[in-house]
């Protein structure tokens, strides 16, 4: 061996990279110490006795395929292979080979890089990246479901990231302010509370929560430090849209003020009316004793007129504070309760479970805002009753046929009729009989911070609606408030409280709530029974299940237009009278209806049309 060869082999021996020479059948002719260590053998002599295809490759066929693929190229440049150590552990290696054709044999001089740990690390990094991406996507989804927006700023208060419902909430592009500082944003699109100072407090380690207004939204904003390896590198901000809750709270305050005014006005009216009775009564008696031109008559007449004017003012005051009737519309309690649950969710402790079972087709008649106030007052009352101990609030609804009989739990007894009964129950501490007796009195409260008007308002609103109210409670047994609201729909399994005057039932199919409500009341005023449906499929289902005598159909509706509804009705009941209602007459000729009422129509026109289509039934 020449000096040059000896120097070259000493270089191979010192190399940290595995090196070897083998022939085509797989016999080793040389291995360096790095390769011996890589494959877990005790010595080079032990490894030299092995066959690379049989003892080193995890699959011997891989070497055959590798040799056949690269032989014509004269070498291998970074081919990946699966090897195994003496102990049987699999390793991933990269091969760099020179194929040498000699007369006596073909040899491969090869360098080997063990990349097992690198590939394992890459796999772990890919997994971590996938987890981070999944987590980021999930967090963004959660933020969107919360109707929230988030942003990240650096130490210069420059916005480097933002997300959430920016477009949906504020109507601006999500990336509009990226790269801008908060100072620049404040100059371009100012916020009611300057965010710069709040974010600077976060840069020194504080977490700041404050309220502000932006783009017509009432927001609760929280800014906290953004740390990396324990060092504050910026700030993270989030804001949640609290506009609905803010508006509801404002309406609650207004309603409570109005209720307080109503309680005060009611008490004053009672006493003042007693005084007016005395004043007017005595004035009348005195005028009866004085002739038309007698002395002192003019002052008495002035007293009488002033008393009558005072009585009129009392009437106006009572009407203003809501003691003279309520608005009446068709209200579906299911979406109202869903809305209230969303609004009250931030104030509902996590250890309180809400259960809701209310059919979506239940409809009652009343003042929507007052119904919402009653339900909210009772939900908050149940929440406060459970307090820190937690528990369950159950809200259920059903259609109830009430015979008018009194019940032991009645607070306000409902007259006989069909009602939508909504029950709000909690499994809290309950009430004593004395507390139950006084709980609906104005200004009576068991709370340290209560004003005592919430349940008084509930009772007043229910009474004004002509409904009923029950309360079942006892110490340790929770409380069940049952509200009975006048219903606007009688399903097939229940008969109407009182049959229609002329024995006919009319179905109204219209997608507009206001139209359905007013037409239903017009029909009822004419002596017919009225049933409503919000769209074509719902109306067809009613015709299939209930005895309907005539149908009023709107021409233009989503899901299923009036033309398709009429065709489906003709297939089901060819002799069923159909009245088409529309504000447009260009498509009327294409619809085979029995009558046509152009919107808007008067009650006289409706009366004449129904009288012509539905002659009175003989008794």
C-alpha cells in the first residue's frame, strides 16, 4: 500500500461519516469505525463478516433495486434506504456511492449519513405545526362564535395580526389596519376610549378591561401582555360585542323606571280619585241647592270643571305608565327565550345548567317587549336563587286547555281558555310561605341589592295581558313559576275553546308576520276561526291534518310560491275555496284561484269575499 493510500485510509478512519467498500454480491471489503458504531457492532472485523444485503438492509430487495437503478449512472447521490443495526433497530440513511467496475469484480465505495434523528425531529415538527394550525383554526372559530375580535401588537403598538368577526361586526376588511400603529388607527378611525394608553399599560405587565364604542357597537375590550420566553414582546387585545345586552339592560332600566312610576302613579291615583269624589260630589250637591243664577254658583261650577279636568289628567297619567292596556301581536316564545339565553350567558355562572324544551310552533298573543321583560325577570330571579351553589334552571312550554278552575298555586287566576304555558323552574332553596305571599309586592325583596320591582312587574304585565300566574315553592324544594299567556293557535289534537260563530275555519298562508296577524284578527272579528302558516309547506301540512274550509294564499313567498301552493291544494282538495292575495296582479291569471284580493284590502272586501265563497251553515 502506497503512502498516499495509507494517508487516505487514516482519513477514512478518523471521519465521523460512515464509509465502506463492498462488492456487488454484498460482501464488505472495508468499513470505517464510524460505520461500525452506526450499526452497533463491536468491531470492524465483526462487521466485515456480514453481508450488507442480508444483515444491514431492512429489506434485501431494496439493495437489489437500488443497485439496478443507479448502476448505469455510475454512482448514487443521496439515495434513501432503511437499514437495521445489530440489535435490530431500524435506521434511515442517505447513501452517496461511487460504482467502480474492475476486471475481477464491481465495487461500491460509499459514504453513509444517518438521518434517523433528523427525520424523527421533522415528523415531530410537522405534527406540532399541524397541532398549532388546528389550535389556531379552532381558536379563530371559537372567537367567531363568540362574536369577538382579537389583535396582536408589538412593542411599538403596531398591529401585526388580527382576526375574528371583523367584517361581520364592523363592516371593514379584516386586514385593513395591519402594519399600522394604534396612533395611526385612532387618527383614521377613532374609538371612544383611546386604546394607546390601555395598550401601554399592558406593555408593563397589566391586564386591562374597559368598555368603549366603535362603529355603533358597544364593546368590552381586554388587553393583556404578550410574552415570549417570559419577556413582554407586545400586547394581545380582544373585544366582545355587548350591544344587544347593553340595549336590553337599557330597556330593563327604562321598564323598571316605568314600573316604579306606575306603582307610584297607581297609589297617587287611588288617593287622588278619592279626593276628587269628595270634591265633585260636594260641588254637585251644592249646585243642586243653588238656583241657575244664585249667588256663588259660578265659583262652584269652576270647582266642578277643575275636578273633571283633574280626573282626565289622572286617566292620561295611568295610560302613560301602562295601566290602560297593552299592545297585542303574535309572539313565538321559542326564539325569544333563545335570544335571552344568549344575552344572559355572560352573567350565568358555569355551575348553573340551563334546560330548554319549548316547541317552535307555539305562538301567543301579547306585547313582545313586555313578554321579553317577564321572561328575563324570571330567568334572572332563578339565577339569583341558585347563586354560588349552582343547580339547574328548566324552561318548558306547552299548549294548555284551562277550564277556569282555581288552583292552590294561583297568584293570578286565568279565565277558561287555551293558553301557552311557560314554566321557569329552579332547584334552589325555595321560599317560605311568608316570602311567597309577599314576593310580588312592590319594593319587597329578599336580596341585599334588589329594588323589589322585578316580580311586581311580572305580575302586573301578566294581569294586563289577561293571563295567569302560578308559583309552586317550598323551603328546600326550589321554585316553579308558571305563566299562562293567551294562545293564538289551536292544534289538531285540541278543540277550540269556542267554535266559530258561522262554523267555518280559514287558513292564512303568508310569510309576513304583520299581514298574518292583522288578517287573522279581521277574520276572527267577522266570526270565523283563523289559523295561520308562515309558508307553503306548513300550510299544506295543516290542510292535511285539520278541517279547513277556505285558504287565503299570498302570491309571493320564499321556499314555495303561491302558484305552487295553489297547485298542491288543488291536488289535495279540488273543491277547497282558495283566495289569492297579492300586491301584484300581473301573475294572477296564471293561478287557478276562486277569488282575488289585491293588497291592501279593507275588511268589507274580505267579508264580502268570504260570504260569497262560504255560505252560512245550517244549525
